[in-house]
């Protein structure tokens, strides 16, 4: 029982995948732990009680009434030593090997005593139900994930002083990020609409060509009338082909006809779902909309992959847009920069549960529209509002506080 409980779940799973018969039996037994415990206890008690009864009767025959004391002392030592401590110590020190070794025999034994254990099972369940208790034989999804995260950290921790520790730490961070994909939404990582390069469908095509050439990006959304009304996504290569194929002046190009159909996705889509959608649709670019269909921003395949592997810069990419290091070491950040990007670039741990942009975080913490020049201190950082436009915070200066001067809660000064 000790070995079965302590054996590594991931390892048994991996062995079973490689067709290891014994590992399959271990997994199978673990699925019905209730039966295993009942069978083992039955066998255990049967052996212990029979041995004690025999020893007592033999020793009484030899020493008279004192035989009871000798039998109790002798059997206690034997049972505790050879029946409990010794086998459990072996099992706990080598759970995987022990579990694999005993599993087939244990399964056969369980089969034989099934009629009795079934009876015991009913009685146990009946009694538990009487007290309103629930029986859990396997770990839930959340617990398994916790266990997996713990295993990753343990692995990283043990490699701390080895030559490959940096690689292992990076690999550990990637594995955590993969597990996060199911929890993070596109809203948290998208490029906000204000930072998206778009072109007006109604402007002269030659201007569009100039804008596409000037942009570091390959896919440019086209809007008609106002930026909320996206009518297509222009691929730079499609534009190049059209320009090349056309003998007339560029201004006669039909930009809307060249553009691909826009693909809109809800902002609450998880990164895992979006990754799958990108692969299934063989697309790299999606427009993120809120529940009313209003455009919030864009997300690309690269943005999701960066969540796993960290920043991927290609020859045209710009480092986190909207951040600049000030002379005193603080960072000037545009309001629309996402908290996730900042945390990643500067190794900070600002919370991104209540707001996804830095302006949103300041508004959330300040609980009012702050004035320019106002300073806030929270989450171990000092935030100074540098620029505001109407109700929007446009620029903030951020500086990590010295650990000693970190205030316990929000403090605002005008
Ligand atoms: N039109 C756009 N406006 C603003 N940001 C964009 C635009 N297109 C892509 N990005 C952003 O640029 C980064 C790189 O994305 P991605 O590599 O998919 O596109 P790209 O910059 O057009 O480069 P590529 O030519 O490799 O496709 C991502 O963060 C993505 O969100």
C-alpha cells in the first residue's frame, strides 16, 4: 500500500505508455485504491491474527498461562518489525520499484478476496454515507496540476548548482507557461488597438502602400469609416503581388479586394484554445473583440508562442513598445503597455488579475482618475502619473521601491 501510494504518478503513466505491463497494473490498482486497501487489510489482519492465535496456543502449551505474555511480546516485535516497519521502509525508499514488483501478486490476491472486500467496501461506504463523507480515490485535475508544477519546481531546484542550471530553469519556466495557457486569456496578452498599425480603406492606395512599407508588420488591418469597423487584413506580400501585377498607377488598386477576410475572436478565449484555433485555421493573426463586438486589439501566433518561450524578436520587431528608461533608472511606460509585457521585460511581479494594462492597474489601485504629478505606491513600486488625456492615463513613471521603504498598503500623495 505504501509503495502504491508513493509511486510517481507521471513515471507510472510514462511506463504504461511504453507498454510496461506492471506499470499498467499499478495504474489500474490505483484507480481502485478502496479495494486495494480493503484486500491488504484483510490479508494483513488475517495473517497477524492467525499467527498470534497459533503462537499463543503453542506457547500456552509450552509455558502454561505465561505463554500469553510471551506470545504477545514475541508477536508484537515480529509484526512491528517484519510486518510493518521493515517493508514500509523498503517501500518508501524505493516506491516505484516496489510498486512494480508487488503489483501483479497484489492484483491476483485482490481477485481471490474480492467477494470479501466487496462486502467490506459496502460496509465502509454505508458507514461513511451515514456520516456524510465523500470517497476520493484519485487526485482531481487541479491537484494533479499542482503536483506537476511542484515536480517542475523540484526539478529546477535540484539542478540549482549544476552547469546546466540556467537551461533547466528556463525549461522549467516554459513548462509553467504551458500550463498557464489554459488560464490566460487573449485579453491579457493582446496588442491594444491603440498600438495596432491600421490603414484607412478610403485613403488613396498609394498612401496605403507607403504605410505598409513603413510598418515593421506584415499583416495590417483595414478599416472603413472608423477603426472599429475592420473590413479586411492586408498582407504585405499580397499587396506586393498586386502592385507587381498591375501595370497602371498604384492609385487604381482595389485594396479591399486584395485584403483577406478579418477573423474576429472573443477576448475571453484562452491562449490554449486560441493556439489550437490558429493551427486549425492555419492563420497567424486575429482581431480581438469584446462581448459587444467592439475592437479591443490584435493577437498573433507569435504573441502566444512568446508566452511560452519568452520574447522572440525578428529583424523588424521592436522591443516592448512604449517603455523607456529614464535617467534616474525609472521606467517611463505608456498607459496601454500590458502588465504581462512589463513583468516579462523587467522581471517584475505586478499583478494582472484586475487590469491588463498599466493605466488600468493605476486606475484600479487609485480608485479615482488621478492628476498629473500624483504619486502612488503599491505592490512594491512607485508610480508617478506623467501624462493624462481626459480620463485616460497616457504615461506613467515606474520605479521599484527599496525593500525597506516598501509601504504595507496603498499610499497616495498629491
Ligand atoms: N498590424 C500590427 N500592428 C501592431 N502590432 C502588430 C501588427 N501585426 C503584428 N503585430 C505584433 O508584432 C509582433 C510580431 O508579430 P508577427 O511576427 O506575427 O507579425 P509581424 O510583425 O507582421 O512579423 P512577420 O513578418 O514575422 O509575420 C506581435 O507582438 C504582434 O502582435
